């Protein structure tokens, strides 16, 4: 039978292990974003499916595909905040995406104005149609 001190020590170790795992996941995510923003290529992605709810916060899945520089078709799913009334109108639409040159499964749809700026790119007028389809939660206060 464990004493109270041993139980507290085990809880402490478990807590630190959980914190370490979260930090590891966060660091990996930040590193992937950093790597993508330094070594990316741009492709036209086609929206294949939209509108499977993820969480109660209003995010939905969007499935898209694109051809990478090697000619391979890459199909991925991402999480976006979309105007659900217009979700069916998204299917078949083309939007740019940035993908990692040496691992095209790491990609990001370029649908928000701030995302273009993160890549050092000017937000084109031709992308303004996305504002009615995708909710940019960063600037919605």
C-alpha cells in the first residue's frame, strides 16, 4: 500500500510528464510551421469536402487536394472556421496552399489575409471571395 507521500510523488511525476508531453507537442507544431514558412512551394488546392463539425467552437473540417511539384496528388484535411450556410458552395473551389517542399503532407491553405502576410506575400484581390466563406477568428473580436 502506498503512503500519502508516495501518492503525492506519483501525482507530481504524472503531472510533470503530462506537461512535458504538451510542451513537446507544442514545440513540434511550432517547428513544423517554422519549417513550412521557410521552405514552401505554392500549389492550387481544390476543396473536396467541407462541413464536418470538429468542436463546439465553430470549427469544421475541410478536405482538399493538390498536385505537388513531383506530380503526386496529395489529399489532406484541415480545420477551418467556415460559414456553414455556404459550405456546399465551397466544394470544387480552388484556393492556394503552401506546402513543405520535401514533405508535401505538411501544408496550409492560404485563405486568410494574415496567413499570406506570414509568408511575406501580398494578399491578392482575387482572394477576397474567401471572406464570405471562411471566418477569420483572429480578427473577429
